[in-house]
């Protein structure tokens, strides 16, 4: 038997599997098929994929904390997942990057006493061919507002950048 949280992680992992040759519609249909109790093989595959995702988040957070990678940028704490880092391919989806950012913020706040009131901003490569970057903003513990200066974020990465805002997710296209 699986609990509700395991099923939620399983379905999220299947939705964001990002396999070669599969469209987001195919991923959605795969996740929808996993809701059937008769399809236990697909549920097990989703749980294994969710376990890989959770392992990637744990190892990446440990790496970031050990390297003291989050940077205090004045108005916020900033971290960037480089494409050369292990498990970087998992963080090109907004749900995985958001989960990673929340866990990294919690770990960072436990290891340091400075700048706990600052929001946390994490970015990762979205599409290497197009030169886009996915940016997630997490408000600090004491704040209920999710407002982050997206213009400040874009100018931090490059003086010439275009961006598309989608809720708390920001996709930057870096221009040379």
C-alpha cells in the first residue's frame, strides 16, 4: 500500500519525467494512467522516479551547503544550479526547482543565523540551446508576500535580458 504523499510524489514525478521523445501531453496521460489501481507497474516506476528526484534534491542541497554556495546578494539570498553539477537535469522543471529551493532555504537557515529574513532565489538552466534560465523566488519565513523584484533579478544575471513571468516562476533569456 502507498500513502497519499507517496502517490502525490509519484504523480508529480511522472508528470515531469522529461523523457526523450515524450511531450508534456504524453507525460500527463502517463500520470493519469497511474491513477488506476490496476496499473501497479506504472505506480512502482513513478515511485522509483520520485525516489531518484528526492535523492537528487538531497545530494544537491548537501553539495550547496558544503560549498557555501548560496550568496547574499543584498536584497535576497541567491543560488544557481550550474549545468555541470550532478543531477542538474532534474531542476529544469518548476516543481522540482521549487521543492529544491524550499529545502535549500530550510537547510541554509539552519546552518547560518545571518540573513534569515531575506527571500531566497534559485535559478537553473531551463533550455541550454535557447539560453534560457528558470528562476524561482521563495519568500522568507517572516513574510507572507511573494513579491520579488523580477527586474532586479534579470539585471543581476545579464544587463540585457528578457524575461517571462509566470506566477512565482521566471524564465530568463540571456542575450549576448
